[in-house]
C-alpha cells in the first residue's frame, strides 16, 4: 500500500505571513488577508513556507517518504537517498564530464542515472516525480503529463520548480495559452517548433530577476534582434528535424494553474493543480504540486 501523502502547506498562510513580515505584526487575520491581496501579492511578499525553493525542498519534498523519480538532476539533484531514482538524457559519467566542461562542480552529480532517455521507457511506479526547470522544455506538454501520470501511484504527486516568465530571460515573450498547448499535442511534437527556437534565441533578454522586478526588461534594438533571428533560422535549418533544447512554455503562477486545470478538466490527464505557490520577490521561479486524482 502507498503511505498517505503529507499535507501540503497552504498557498497563503496568515500566521506565516504575519511572522515573516514584522510590519504586519499587529494585523488581525482579516487585515492580513486583505493586505496580501491588495499589496503583498504584487510586492512578492512570501506568504507560505513552501513558496521559496529552499522551503519547498525542506518543508514539502522533505516530507515525502515514498519512492521518487527526479527528472533531469544534472549535477544539482533536488532529492537524494535510497528511495530516489534519476532520469536524464545521458548517463552519470557523461553528466560529470559535461559539468566539468561548463565549469560546474561534478561532485554532486548522482552516482547513478537509473534511466537514460525518455519517460516512456520506464515501467516502475513512484509516489512522487520531481523536476526543476524541466517542464517548460517539453515539446508536447500534454504527452509529458500523461507519462508522469502513468508513472505515479494513486494519489501520487508531481513536484515542480518552474521559471516565472515575468522575472527571467523569457520576460519579453507572451505567456503560453491552452491553445498553444493543445496545438502542440495535436501535432504530437517530439522536437521544438521553429517558433520556439526563434523565441528562445531571438526574443530573450537578461536574466537578472531584480531588474525584472523593477520593471527593467531591456528589449533589444531591431538590428540586434534581426541578427539573432537569422542565427535561429540557421540553427533550425542545420538541425534538419533534430532536437534543439529551448523553452516551449512560458508561465506565471496563475497562468500555469489555469493551464493545468483545463488540461485536467478536459480529461487529458489525471493530474490536477493541488498547490501553485507565488513567486517570491527578487526570485525568478515558483513552486507547484500536481496531484493524481482517482478519475
């Protein structure tokens, strides 16, 4: 039998919000909630112990006792231990060599990559699947969710850390819609579209979250963007149908919640959004949990 899943922290916890922000110490519960909706949310004030990466890893993933699969750990796995299995595109030796080549410390790379390649090859079942900055790379998002759904035990959870497009290099790219997602699924994409390659190569900007929070997104002059578009077109043509690793999806927390909810309600996956935590100020990522329902 699968052990009961731990209770997830609330997206908004009034007591935590008051304790975290001393200027709100005298606010009662109603005033706190009003402050958060009117001011705190837009200011990026942390209102949950699970909103920041470190809290998510400690409070949420730290409470997970079942078997876990981490997708794409590279040399910075989120979870470790005897109950953890790893999937990546290359094996452990190749991961360590890749880390050295790009100037990262290879010592934290997993000693073993249990599955190399695609989720579709895995026949095991897990209590949880974990990924950080991976879901936005999936050419066919619906297919990815269906594969995770297949691997999860009843009541299992998909724990995610996702870039918030407003505060990273995706800031100038429009947010993805359910129409984009369903069109990619209808096409059964296994590689990224020319649109995604151009967006990722020619429409990205700086990756300083502090500047983005201040509204300084830094658009490129037309001649620079034209140069990048030409490079993207050449790269796409040279790939000749091969995979180019770029972002396909761009979300805010609310956009992600809406998209996941629609996919679930359409019956395309049993994964539903259980928690979507807000992006903390001066950060460029948010944390979320999808939970497998019985139907």
